[in-house]
C-alpha cells in the first residue's frame, strides 16, 4: 500500500495555501469557541490512527468513570443482602 503524497510534494500546494488564507480570513470574524472546537477536531483528524484512538479513549481512563458504576453495583448488592438478613431476622 503506497502512502498518499504529502502537501509538500503536491502539485496543488498553492491552491491549498490560497484556500488556507481564505479560511483564515473567514475565521477572524467567527466565534472564538467555535473556532477552537473546529481546530481541535481537525487537529485530531491529522493524527495517525493509533494516536487518534488513544485520544478518543482518554475519558475512559478516569477513575470516577469506574468508581460510580462499581459503587452503584455495591449498593444494590448490599441492599439485597440487607433485605435477606432483615427478612430472615423478622421471620
């Protein structure tokens, strides 16, 4: 599988550069936060596949994402056990 040519070796380099300049001028009048999100999204698209997947999965590496479901499962399990013990004690 051959790699696609980079912009440095492209015959359309000047056209792309002119489009970039037009885009830059249009971005000057746009909302700052919208432009930041757009640039971040496009920056991620330029990354290699493995780095892109790593960045997409980064939110899953937080501890709270795993603590909350485990705590909920523990509470459900503990309440079930408490219900059984109370039912046996009352009987």
